[in-house]
């Protein structure tokens, strides 16, 4: 059995923890990210060369690094980076095309990378494999309460394993959700089991445009494909869809309410490292700070180095609206954390004004930045730890702890870590324009432009 991991989402409803350049699937929760846990889950069904990760250009090196951190290597052939997000159906079709070229009759399980899933699900998924020969298989979760943030599946005629899908239902209001639960509908988990031949037969029948796009070994221009989910684009039309109920723990962790529900609570229902007095059912995330809550209930308090969110636990779905408002103002707070991950390591913004910015730059052993120049800023580098190999206008020199150099605007420059320990550099940028798009790259081993 093959595995496909969809890892291209943004997770706007978990802002400010989740942001465009470091979304929720890559956030570390109890030592590992949801993406890493999903990859380990997939490894119980598939060999490493049978696991395909679909992400995007922004996150491809972040995903690759996280796979390597848990002890696996992923080949280029198993790593698909979308040039532009097109929702789940094109992403799945691309991975299924890659699988079909190697094994035309293979079966693949599709995992979202940002869900919480109990260990018992793996055996249940494996047991459903015979059903995938003639059906597109989706997995449902028996509701524990009338959730208004999930889609629902109406099961129909029983099969030996699972049931025929009668209908997919959109996210309901509370009254309708209660009715769905009463009638035995299932939550739509977003997990699928697909055989390559059945998938492409149904794709040809109902989405000839996408079938043609993925008919050969090469695909048409990905950016011109329609952005559409597998539910809307295929499952709601096909007559060959079955649903299997997963009897296991599951959550899409899509909101802070879901995150709150998944964590361990104290005797008053509070989650998070804080002091609580006459306070109940609160969620607190504020790393490195002393927090006290007095006389308040049902609050979400999330504090990061550059953003603070306080909301009622009953209104966490509206965080997405808040993010949309920031996006309308082109505020980068929805895109970047203070720490920004790059293929070669990361940088953290320590302080900034309109005319200067101070960063801590961390370069992994053996890695190097692109050869580049800036038109509008100069940079002063001070080595804090490790050894830096610095290239300035074609000349190379080594800098050790405590040594520094100055990079004038217009100079071609590159920073490399030739050592075996991380290189830490304090970078002071000076200029009238300090944004990241003031970079002209001449050479980059990661293929960036």
C-alpha cells in the first residue's frame, strides 16, 4: 500500500501560532509536528519510497527537513511541490499519477498532514483495502457532538465492510448538525483509500480536464488547473463511493477550540502553563511569560513575540476572519513568525524599525545562502558561534567567533557554514527599504529565484 500526505495547507484559524510560512502541520506539539506524526503513521503502511508528500514551493524544504529530523530520507521522486495551491483533487491526482507510472494497480491511502489520529486507525485502514478495488473509499468518524465546522457523510446501503455513500453534506448550522447526529451521519475525516485504476476511471468520467492533465508522465501547466477539492470535484459525482467508519480518536485541530479539546485539562478545565484564580475552561499559550488569569472563563489566550490573540472559546471559527482583515491590509503578520525557516537554516527578527533591522541568522552545518546582492540595504555580520565562510565580490575569507564584516549595498555576497556545528550570526541591516524582496540571486543550490 502506498501513502500520500497532503501538506500544503495554511491553517489560518490557528493564527498567530499558524502562519503562511510556518503553518500548523509543521508546528511542534509535544516534541513533534503533526506532519512528522503523519509521516510516521504512513510508515506503518508503506515503505519510505512508497510515501509521497504533496506540499508547495514555500514549504518543500521545511517538510523535507522535518522528515530527515525523524530519521527518514525522501527522494525527489516522492516529493511533489505545487507551484500554486489548487486544493485536494489536483494534489491527489498528481501523486496518484506518480504512483501509477510505477505501479498501475497500486492502492494509496491519502492522509491530511494536520490531523490528530489514533493509532488504531492504521489497522482499520489496512482492513478496508479490498473495498478500494471497486470503490473510492472515504473514512468517516462517528460524531461525539453536533460540530458545525465539519462536513458530514450520510451512509447508505451496507457493504461487507462499510457502506455506500448516499450523500455528502456541507458544514451545517447547529440545528442541522444535531439532526445529522441523530440520523447517524458521520464526520468527513478527509482520509481516503484509492486504487489507481478506479481513481482514474472515475476522474475520466467526471473530470476529463484533470484526467487529461495527468494522463501522461508530464502534467499540463499546474497553475492553469482548477482549484477544487476531491469531495466537490469527484466524490459527490461518482456512484462508486464507499465510507468506512474509523473507531478511533480523531480531530482536524482546525481551531483553538479543537486544540483545547485535545489537550489535558486541570480540575477546572484549564489548559496551559498559567496561574488560575476563579478561572475555568481557559486555553493559554504564552511561551516564556508568566501569565495569570483571574475570574475569567472560556477564553483563548495566545501570545507570541509579535502578536496577541484573546477570544471567546465559542468564537474560534472567527479567527479566520481576523486573518482575512490583516491580509486585506497586506500585513505580513499573517505570513511570517519572528523566526522564519529557510532551506539552509533560519533567521529570527530581534528588532526592527523603518531604517534598521536586527536578525539572528542560524546556518546549518555544510549549508550556504544564495549568492546575492541588495540594492537598498547594507549588512553588518557578527559571528556569535561557529565559523563563517564569507564571499564578498568574489573574494572569500573565514570569520570566527567575535569577528565581523560589512556588506555594502550592491556587493555580491554569500554566507556559508563550513563547520560541523551550527553557525550563529547577528545581522544588522541598514537602509531605507528592508523587505525580503530586495534580493537579487545569482546562484542558489535550492533553485530559488
